[in-house]
């Protein structure tokens, strides 16, 4: 498939080339998919049709940023921005650029987040969708910059800003600069909010570390997909620190909801409608 | 006896040789004063040579020195009338962060900082300076209070990181840190943050969205500890020394990246050698920082802080064609 990333989104084609490779040795590659949660084997095509939600156990398989855009926004309404920003290697880590380049080819994205302007049931919104298939969705300079620019775009348009998070945290290979992206995105959100603009954060599996401890948690409304892993510190680190067994549902969306950290857990089938309603209820003129 | 660090070994050896010679001369008629004088000179030169050529890992060790001055040490040296204010009004009081009001050179200020312990007992009480969410929420409460009374805010950063524990997660560690980043961005009073020891990750940054950020010469500021970086990048925590260099976590590194304003010099050998003198160095920088910020309006303070963090990032904004080529 040879086309620029801009072309890809104008046409808004569903991506038919996605294959789930996990446990592929036991099922024919690509055609069939085995649910990692319940081991149900199904046609990949059927899983795709069901928004990548397992029909047997409702497990929400990870979506790519492009699949999310296709699923969430009005068809053909999305225009991406800042696809040209490019990661550099500030600390000269051997192999870093090669890894980023390989993920660019794998995902068709310039970095671990896809940003742009689109419509949700006819209302203009600015979205940032993180892609955990790109360096585990980790945040370095380009991810921080793209998200910040998207927030600024939303502020400029007085449009709601909507983020789908999926990230292992800060990008180690960029050192303290990646830490500072937490501050950068947050100062932009402060400004967006100070002007009375809406920000909705939707946490998907997994949302941890520096992303969890910055914009992901700062929504006027914080939502999450069922069973998504959300937390600051990794489970293993915590287990080593506290020397006690953690409950099975620890750091899941449901666990966070129970502890008052989320507004709601929303199934993928209901997400578009729920967010659209929230946006509608924030229109400043009479509805 | 102050703990010796590995790179200080040559100094310790030379010092003991000098002491030995001195003892010898006092017990005999032999005059070795010339030799002793020469050795003393050699000691002074060696000391300068070692302390002026510290490697990143040496600085990490100084930053972690058990006797390194803490937030409370500097509070007592720098401010008058300090009154500690406790609690987040929601859950509890986190001893890993101290805060309160005080007077700095005639100006009322709010002071907040991570607080380590000096011994095991105090470290357990203060959780080794690793805060829970209520610590960050206390900090935010005190910052809002400072804003109401138009007091400048001074933050001392000194933590390995936010505490990775079960209760911390249950009470929203992520949200507490994130909230501080956002709220600090909008505060209408000057904020000055100084990294005095270890500035570990999000737990440090939660006190760091300031108009001016300074670092003590031998402090560190990083996204992850050198040990953590080594185990993730090379699957070997023993390579921490190498990671300390590769990750660029020292004050000179951050100054070069334009992330901090000033490097505050330390007394020879590190802040722990002379707390009183070290506080004087801090005082000078604090004073000049406050002077620079005092004439900015509320809007200008917010604007300055916004741009300080907005501009941080290293990437290429130019070569669109090259990017699209890579995507083909
Ligand atoms: Zn299933």
C-alpha cells in the first residue's frame, strides 16, 4: 500500500490488513484470532466487525489509532495534523531511530499518537489517539508536541479536545525531555480549560506511568474502556515494594471506578454515543 | 564521621598518610615539616582535581549522600518564622512532603518540599521522601493558599519518586501528580523550584512546574533512576553507572538542554560538607530569582511559565517529504 498518511485519512478506509499475531502458532495467521482472555477462536473478520470486542467474553482487544478514528468519528470527517514531525535521537541511543522507523512502517504513523480535527455526530472535535503498537505508545518529544499542538488547535477552535490514551509511559530513550512532555501537555490543558473548553479523556488498555500521571487523568470527564489497565506504577514494582499479593482486578478500569478515580467505564459499543452526548451537553448555546 | 564516597578514596588515603607523618614527627626529633607541607599542597590539588571533574555517577552518589542537607535543613537556614502546615484536608498528612509559611528576607513566602529522613527511624516515618497522593494534595492546598495571599511559592525537589504502593494507587497517585502539573501552570504568583538532591520522575515534576527551575550542582533530575534505566535498556541494573552518563541527568546536562535556569554551585565536595555555607549559595540565587519575577503581572507569570515548558522537546519539524518516504 503506497500512499501518504494524509491520503489514508481523507479516504477513511477501514484497514483490512490488521492481523492479530498473538498466539499465532496455534491458529492460522491472520484469518483466525484467539482471544487472549477466554481462548475463544474466531474469524479475525468477525472480530473486526464487532469493534474488536470478543463476542464470547467482551474482552476489548487493542485498537490501532486508525481503527479507533474509523470507529469513533463521523465517516470521512477526519483530517490529520502534524504527520510530518519526526523523532530524533537526543541522547544518541544506539538503534533508537531504527526502532522508531520500523514502527513507522508497521503502523503507517509518524509517531505513537495520531492527531487531527474531525466531527462527532456533526460537531467539530479535536482528537488525539495514542497507538500502543508504536513503541508501546510511549511519550517522547514528538508525542508530547503532537498532543500539545492538538490541544492548542482545540483551544483555537473553541472545540472539545478528546484523547484516547494507550501508553506504557515516558519514552526512556529521550531521557528527561520525555518527562518534561508531561508538563508541556499539562500547561496546554490548563490554558484550554481556563477558556471554558471541554476536555474528555478516554483511557484504553494500557495507560500507565507518565501518561497516566499527566493528561490522561486531567479530563473534565475521565472515561475508560472495560478491563483497561490504568495506573502510575507497574504491578511488579508495587508487589516488590509492598511484599503482598495484589487483588486480581488491581489497576483495572473497574478498580479505579470503585476507588473514585473515573467518571465511568464505557464499553466500546457505547463509546461514540456516550462521548457525543457529553459533547452535546457542553454546547454553549441552547441545545 | 562523614560517609566517604568511592571516588574520594585517593583523598582519604593521602589524608591518612599526612596524619601518620604528623604523628611520627611529634614523637621524634626528625623535622619533616617540609615533606608535610608538600603533601598538604598535593592534597589541595588532588581535592580540586577530583571535585572539579566529577563524573555523572559521582554526582549521583553525592546527591544520595545520607548527610546531604534536606528541605528542613535549608528552611531553617534560609527562612525566619517558619510555621509548618499539615494535611491535605481529605485523607491525611504525608510526612514525605513538608510545607508551610515563612519569611524570606522580609517577604512572606510559601515553602514546600520533599522531605527525606536523616536516619532509619525518620526515613520510615517519612517514607524515604517518597510521597503518597495526599502529599501532593497537601502541596496543592498550600499553593492555592499562597495564591490567595499573593505569596511567592518556593519548592524544594528531593525525591527518588512518587511511592509505588497499593494505597497510593487506590487513592489516585496519577491524578494527584497530574493535577499539580495543571494547577501549577495556572497559579498567579511566582513559583521557584530548586532540585536539592534527587529529582526522580513524575514525583519530582509534581513540584516542578515553576517560573524558574534551578538545580544544585550535584543534584540530578531524570525520567527514571540510573538503576531503572539500566535494567530497562540493558536488562542489567549493575550498568547504572553507564546509564547515569547516557541519560544526561546532571545539572550541567539540564542547563545545556535549557530545562533549568541556574546551576547553584556547591561547596567543595558537596553540600553536606557545609550546610550553612551552602544555604548562602541558595539564598543568592533565590533572591535574584524573586527579584526577576516580582515585577511580572499575574498574566505575565502564567505566560512565562507556559512558554518555559511549551518549548521543551527535541524533534524535526521540517522534512515532510522524508517522513512520508519512510511511511511507504
Ligand atoms: Zn474472549
